[in-house]
């Protein structure tokens, strides 16, 4: 979406919504565009999606670290399965919040450190981040790892170390792989826990986004907060659509699909991301909050993101390694729906901006 159009649209909402009273601000519904205070939509998305989403990521990453410790101490089919299941759950939890790329996500490059693809393979099954002879290849501890490039800090690195081609238990490489993977799991947990805390704590980022005010350190005006929320949604739809477009081309060329090596994990991540975008927009509740004639555009956004999620839900993750014509068709429909969601959001922005300009005459 063009940021200027979005900003103008949101300013029109906020200007119509705010009535200054003394030193404070009393927010009322924008008669022409919204039927409720802007704060109600902001609070709804914080409490209904963002906070639960980051809490789920923190919980999943905690389980992943625990499963990694158990497997490395006592490798067996049972402990191996627990690592795989915990990893898949963490991938889904990350996909569901990866488009919420503002605020705490940018502190210390947190989001980037969680989902940056691992280094390119060196032509062997072993990744370049672990030596084939089992010699130490990674940092000494979690603190040192946090200072390394993002490519070896997050879930894609963990996949390369312990999921995609795990070393034979008892080998020298297994010991070093487990040591390094344990550090990565602990690092992922630390980042996810910090994100959860920053969104959840009283007086933290969640409260700032939900309640703009003149003394708010980040969002002194409601239009800034709502712009942040909707811009994240639009970036998410564009990024998801672009990833779908690259999926079959990269796979056919034998290239890494990103952010993960295996197409099944890419699809798992993609499904969670698009499903999350739909739930995120539903939580903002602009379909009900906007007045006619603006509501029709919000309805189109909701319908389109719903179509994209439904199309991807048709795809069996295990079939994404060698996608059938049916699977490719579903991905094509999903991408088209994602593009429609973005286009409709841009149109909504333009109409709101036009309405504001008319009010100022």
C-alpha cells in the first residue's frame, strides 16, 4: 500500500475522532467514517491478537528448548519426535506474528534474528555452521550467539542443525550439533520471551498502542497507532503474496525456499502467516467500525484475506515438496486473493482521504 494514502486516510479518521478537553483528549466516534472510538479498534487488536500471538510464540519456544535438551541428553524415537513437533509448533507461532514487524520486533533486530534464512549450503548435507568432523563451530554461549549474524541465531538455523539432517547420535558431530542447537533454542526462547514481555507488561508497548495520548512516548495521536496497525497488515499481505509467487519457481530451480530449507516448513509457515493476517484484520474489526460507503472496502479486505487463507488450507503440507497442479492452483488463488486484500485496503485508504478532504472544504 502507498504509505502516503494510508497516512492521509488515518489522519482523517483521527482528526474527526478527537476532541480536546483541557490538557487531555476525549475520543469520540468519527461520525462520517467510524461508528466508534478509534481506541476500541486498537485495544481489540492488541488484546485479541497481538498479545495472545506473542504469548503463543513464547510458550512454543519454551517447549522447543526443553525438547532439545531432552533429546540431546537421551536420543530416542520419542525424544526425536518431541523435537520435531515442538519445532513445527514454533514455526507456526512465528508465522502467525511475523508480519507484526514494528515496535518490540525491531529492538535488537529480534524478528530478523528469529526468521533470517540460514547460510547457503556448501554442497554437503552438513551446513557450514557446523564442521563435519564435529569440531566446535559455534559460539561459546547464548550471549555470544546473540552477537553473531542473524543467519545462525533463529529457527532456520535450528532446522539446519537438528531437524533437516540430524547427525547420528553418539557421533562427534552429534555432540557439537546438539551443543549449537541448544544455544539456538535458548536464544529463540530468550527473544520470544522478550517480545511477549514487551507486549504484555503494564505500561508497555501493548498499552501504548491501545491507548494513544499526548503523553504516550510512541503514539501521541490515534492516527499514528491505527496507521501502524494497518500498515503492518498491508506489508504482511504483500510479503505473503510475493513468497507464494516465488514458491514454485524457486522449488523448480532447486533453490532454498526461505526462510526454511524444506518446502513443507515453508508452507506451514505460510499457512500460519495468512491465517494470522485474517485473524488480525478481524480483530481490528474495521468491517463493523466503518460506516457506509467505506464499509464495502473493508468487507472486500476481509473477504479476500479469508479466501487466501481458505485456499492455503486446502494444501496438505506433506504435498508441498512436489506440488500437484491442484496445489499450484490453490497457491495461485491464494496469491490473487492476497493481492486483492491489499488493493482493497488501498482503495479504502483513498476513499477515507477523499472524505476528509471534502470535510475540510
